C-alpha cells in the first residue's frame, strides 16, 4: 500500500517541498530510503522503527521503500522523521490517510517516540503556507516560531501517539497563533546600557553617530580600554527591530539552530565571533550551506574584536556582505543567498602590544612589526569602514565621577529622530540609512554649504584626505547634520567627520604629509 | 676610485672578521673603538688566534681589483684615509675607518667638514612628539644648509632624514652594513631618496649585512662626522646615548631635546641635559650653539615647513586657541582635549587646526603640535 506525506527541507533560509512516498509490499523484510538523502536521512530508518515499536505500533515486516521526491535534490537532516512515521502509519493501515493530504510534517523522532525540535521550522511553515497546506505538524518546541507565520494551522505533537491521534482525527489542539506585533511592541529587555559606560565621552558620541547612520566603525585602542564593552551596548541605542525585520532575523537564527527559547528574536542581534573563525564560519557555507556569523548579525551588530588577528581569507570574504548586504554561497549544483546586512563594529589594538601612542605606557613593538600589524587592516575592508576612532583608557576621575552618564534610552531618542529624517529622504530607494547610500545618492543628498565644501577641500590639501576617504567623510557628515536636525551639511559637520578618518600609517616613522 | 690596496684589504678583513667581533664583544661596548684601532695583524691575533688559518687563507686570496670592480658595479665610491677627500673630521682618530664607501653626493662630506654637520639620533620607537621634533629640527637645519647626519633607522633617524629631504637640504646616512644595502629593509624608499638627493656612507664592504656590533661602530662615525650630536628621544641604555658618549669623547658638542620627566623615552635626553648637554628646543638653539648667538637665523618661513608661524596662533579664535594650547601641553587624546567642552565641537576644532597646519596626527591617532 502506498501513502504520501508532505515535508520540507532547507535550502539556504527557504523551505523546499519534499514529498515522502512510503510503499509497503510483500517480500523479504527490508527498509530502503531512496532520493539522495544524507547519513542523517539514512539513519532515520532506525529512529522511525524504534519510535513506532516503542509507541506500541507495529513495524511491518515487509518490503518497505521510501522515496523522497524530487529525487534529484540532496536532502539532509533528521527533520523527515515525522513525515516518514506518518507515511508508514498510513501505509500500514494503522492510521487513516485522510489528513496526510492537507498537512505538512516536520520533526525529528527519538527512539522512545518523542518528537524533537528541528532547525528552520519557521522557514518550513512559511513554505507550507505558500504551498497552500492547511496546516503543519511540528515538534512542540517549534510551535511558537511556526505560529508566527500566518495562514495555516500549527499542530504541535510531542509523541508518535499524539501523531497517530492527530491522523485519526482528534489529537492535540492547534497552537494559538501568536500575534507577534503586540509582542514586539513591548520594550525589549535592556540588559546592557550606555549608562554603565563611564568616561569615554568621545567614544559614546561616535557610537551614537554610527547608530544614527548605521556606519561601520573601527575602534583602535589599548587592551582593556572598553572597546568590547562599548560595542556590546551598541544595539541598545539602535532603533528597535520592525516586525518584518524581526521575522527575517528569527528565520535566519532558526535555520542556523541558534534560536533561543523565545520564538521571536526581539532585539537586534549582536554577534561577536572569535578571531580564529574561518571564512565559511564568518559568511556562511558548508554543505548543505548554512548561514555564517555575518548573516546571524542581520539587522544587528557584527563585532570583530582583534580585527588584525582575523585570517585574511575571512576578512576578504566579508567584502561581499559589506557591499551587497547578502552572501552568496555557490556550490556545484546551485547558489544559495543569505541576507547579511549588519553594522560592522571592529576593534583592534594599534600595534601588537597595544600601547602605541599611549601617553602613559611605552610601546614595546618593533616599528616594522607595528607597521605590518597595521598593514593587515589596510585595503578593501577599511574602505567599507566609515569611522575610525581612537579609544583611550578612561581616566580614574571619569570612572569615579558621581554624575550618572546618559542612558541608552536618551541616546536612542536622538538616533531615532535622525533615522526618521533619513527614511523620509531616502523613501522609495533600497537604502534606508546614510551608510547604505550609493555614491550618486550621496552626491544628491549631501547638500553642503559653501564653507563645508571648502572644508572638504582643506581636508584634501592639508590633512591628507584621500579620494576614497572622501565619500566616507561625506556620509558621516550627512549623519552628523541629521543628528543636528540641520538640512544642510555645515562646515563643522565636515570637520568633525574628517576627525574620524584613518590615522597615518606607522611605516617610515613620519607624521602625515612629510616626505619619506 | 681613490682607495689604496692596503685600505681595501683592511675593509675586506673587517668583513671577514665580523662574526668574530660579534662573538668576542663583551657587554662593555666602550672597548669597540679600541678593537677597531688595532692593526690588521693585531686584530686577527686578538680575535681568532687559534683559527688564524680561517681568516688568513681568504685574506691571502683578496684581490683589490675585484673589490674595486664590485664597488663600482654597486655604484659605490670608495675613499680611503690616505685620499685627500677623506674627511678630516675622521682622519685623526685611531679607530678611523680605513675606507669610506659612498653612494650619492660625496661632496657632502667636505661640506660637513667645512660648515659643520649636526647628527640627530634617537629611539626607533619614538613618540609622535619625538618624530615631530626630529623632523622639524632636521628641516630647519637643512634649510640653513647644515648637513643632517643620522642612521636611517626607524623612528627619529628616518624622521630626521625625511625632514632634511623635505627642505631639499643636505643629509647623510651612516649605514650599519654596506652602503648599498638598505637597512632596515622597510626603509628602502628612504635609502633610494638618500642615494639620489643625499649621501649614504659606510665603512663596511659592499653588500655586507649588519652585525650587532656594526651599530655602535656606525654610531662612532656619525658622532665623528658631526660637530654636534642631538639626542631627541631615547630610553636609558639606548643606542643614541652611545652616539652621544662617542661625541663627548671626541670633544664635540652634545645636545638633547627635553621631554616629560615621567616619560621613559625622555630618560636618555634628560640625563644628558642634567650632565650639561645643550638644551635643544628648536633649530635656532642648535644654530646658536654652533655659530654663535644670532649668527645664523632660521629662515622665517622654513622651506617645507609644516606649521604656520607661531605668531599666527595668537590670532586664532579663542575656541581653537584653547584647543591648541591643550595639544601643546601634550594632551593627545580627544577624550582629554574635549574636557569641559562638547565632544563634537572639540573634534571639529581639531580638524580645523589640522587644516591650518597647527596640529597633525600620530600613527596611533593621537594629536600632536606640529612645529
């Protein structure tokens, strides 16, 4: 007897429909799965067999063939277990086949018949809704995220028995559809606040500018000066996630298997991979392709501490997401695209020992070593970083100061106002903030007062501003004007933006502008 | 090519014995001039008496014609101590180099002897202040046609050469290895510029790589070539103090750029100052010490000068003047400079000062007063 069940596999962050055909015939007892399944799919035979038997069902001692269609698509992972069990129950006559038609089944089975959570349930539910399924049967742990998708019933089943009950027409109630919009409106938990960061006035101001224009920043300073602490608090001053963005982030996190206990990601993600990370780890890859840290930081902050210590291939791989806002992983068979639009916050020591330019400690690096260290940062990556800040060790009197520093809420108000101006100005274009503007857009909206134009000229002449630094200065100046509520970019905005450019190179021990 | 066979042979011997000198050298660096003052035979006897053959055999094969040819091929002019062009400043010392290898403008040596040159030395890991001081001193001295002698090392040395070159003035680099060998390799560009617009000098044979002892050996030549040696920055025990002590031994002037008492980099110059070295705050201090007060003024707008005339600072608007004063007191960080004012205003003001040329930025991103 033949039974068909619908399930989904993941390709990138999308669900692809897979039909499980279970066929039971008389013959020598055997259990074969065909259709390009990986090891986890092959092993599902053992899980399904044990789960059925341990739940009190018969496992037919006949010739069983399971086909996963389309047969030319590689399938991976244990999420087919539930569809397999449903198909076998129906094909062996232990459950009625009626409900198989309209529903999709996703879930991993335990040997005792329990149903375990899978990765990417929200993507599968979304694909099921698009495919016109009436409902989706998922593990209870995935019910919350699957219910974020409107337009279909979500049926959580905890065991194979519950699955059989569902197929028989009764069984567990449909999970309540979460109205995520209400839920998101609640203020996200503020674990980390800028009020905890004492001193560092210049750094905080710069990060406010970065958040306002979504500018990538590089913090340069001695170890222990508070670079990481500040970066961690960056999401708290960024605008809250919109519902659509939150869904997208949830989907990526679900596919990567890093979704927390809450079904919806409520806050902007903050990802801080260690500098030993590989290029695929950072931007995504592997077979089947899974999202990397850059994608997990979608709509949030990607923090790279010790930027100079990252492997060059990993940093090179970041160029595509920084330019295009997505990562394309190309394999022999097909190309998968992961969204990856994030604010890059990087931190580095100015030299290997970290004390170059520190007035209180002598740097102990050989100049050529320090120059090489800095040279690792140069090039295309720095081109994509709008602001470079020098971070100082905070002074004791600032740390001990009585006055409570400004909190994240107050800063966020200003950031939100600046973002609102940008959104109004950029309405109808793919860019939503100053950092994402194209060169042409930037020229159009810059609106420099004559004195500001002169300042830009001065910066080229006297402060060694390069052509490639020009756009970056203009972008940051535009954000500064937006924060000021000024329609025109004034001279002081340009002057301040110039202060955020790259310091001169270490090599040749000469200050900028001197012939070497 | 003005070098006699004997002097070329001595140079080749130095190359052969270099590893032995390295091994024999005791912590007491002051003995190096005594070692270098020994005659050829005494030198071999003192350094490798047990393995004479290892040196004697290649030395017997030494061919002056070949040495001349290889020097010529590298574009090196060799001047031995019996030649009339050999600088008198060096000639009378017992440990004077047998021959000098020159690439570039050889006439600079005569100018140094006639007009008096100034050696500017200091730490490789100099601060932005040290780099700025070395560069501006060299720029103004070179603009007054005073040759600037240094060692092309990272930090202060390179800044001195760069400053002199920026003013289009004379500058001499004394190399620790062969004159044709850019050392440190990271300074290849500067070496090229020195070869065309200045002079690279060495007592070592063509193409020889430097040994540890070559640096103090080179320092004694720097001290001898200059009428005054100025230490810009250096920790206690820094190589620049060795140069200063060579200068003292030769009876030449020693000057030092004062620094902050608490800074380890200022320890060397400050000690020299306490021992009676001349205080060097600007090029005019040096010129006054060399030629008598007021005899040679620094050109009002120094050629290649980076900063506007100090008098202009008084005309800055009060906001910028206050900022500039803070930078002048040695505060380099935005955090410190923005104290008591708005951060945005401070940043904008610093950029304005940078546009005007009053301040510059060090490699660490700190602000420094340009002079």
